C-alpha cells in the first residue's frame, strides 16, 4: 500500500514478514537456507510457485528472496491492485501517509494498536441504554467484573463486541462501547452486535453470574482476524 503511494517507506517485503503471515511456509524456507542433506533440494523443498524447478543449493538464497517477493507482489497481484488503487484514491493526497508513515504505523492506523485494555478509559465514554437508576449498582458490578478479567479474557471481550482486539489509534477512550439492557434471567448469555460495538447484557441476579455468563460468551469468539 505504501509503495502504491510512492512512499519512501514502501520497502520490499522480507522473510520475517512472511513468517508473520505464513509461519509454516517461512519455517520451511529457513530450513531450506541451511539444508545440507543428500536428497535433491527440489524434492525436499517443492516450493509452490512457477519457478520452483529453478531451485538449486547454489542459488537458494536468491531463490528464497525471489519467492518472498513473488508471494507478496505477484501471487495476489489482481486482488492487491484493486485494493491499492482504492487506497490511493482515498488517501493519496495525504502528505503524512505519502512521506512520513512507515509500515508499522500504517498498520496501526488501519487496524489499531496492540495494547492492554483500559477499562476505565472505555467506561468514561460508554453509552448505556435501557438501564434505570435501580441498575446503578449492577452496572458497577459489571465494570468491576470486566476489570477483573485476565488480559486474554479482556481481549476476547473486545473481540466479542467489536470483532477486533486492537486499540483504536487514538486510544481506548475513543472506543465507543454501547451497553444495552437485554431483559433479565440467569439462563441467558450476553450477545453482541460487532458493527455497533453493542453489548446486549441481561440483568443477572448476582455479580458472580455476570462473571460466569460473560466468560462463557467470550470464550469462543474469533472476530475478523485483524489481531
């Protein structure tokens, strides 16, 4: 995307970056670079690309480098061309993105940043719907339960309500959580509408049930895979 903007930070992709996307494939490439066995290298490492038959022990370093560039630049060229053109049309006039932002910073702008959940910051701007003054103590219990979850559980909660476990670029205070009262009953689970960061929270009979039901709801959540 940065290269499509002509950014000086639009460098060529690396094997380390491939490892973040396809760890098993990158592991095989690293093993290829140190291979010293007797079997033909093409048989041991059959790389899935058009130039696979060109691989030899003598050219494996250059071959792996070329494979990584092909994987990122050519394998998905048709799809990426459309994405890059749309991206350039939207932000191509931004001097900041075109000259100052590197790949890591661009990822944070688009996807958010990896950071521990700040429950107090989210609570400041949370929108509450359907609750009355008689629910004040119950809502306090809910926030305390959320603060008491482990880091992994808190991340699962954010994925559960938003489909993404990352902090907005401007901080957790800019994450607008909506908490709506969703009836009552100890046999129900919380639900969520990720498009609206909306948590549908039933009224349970105790704080311990809030913890139990919330943990049950967030346990299997996966989101959109943006983390």
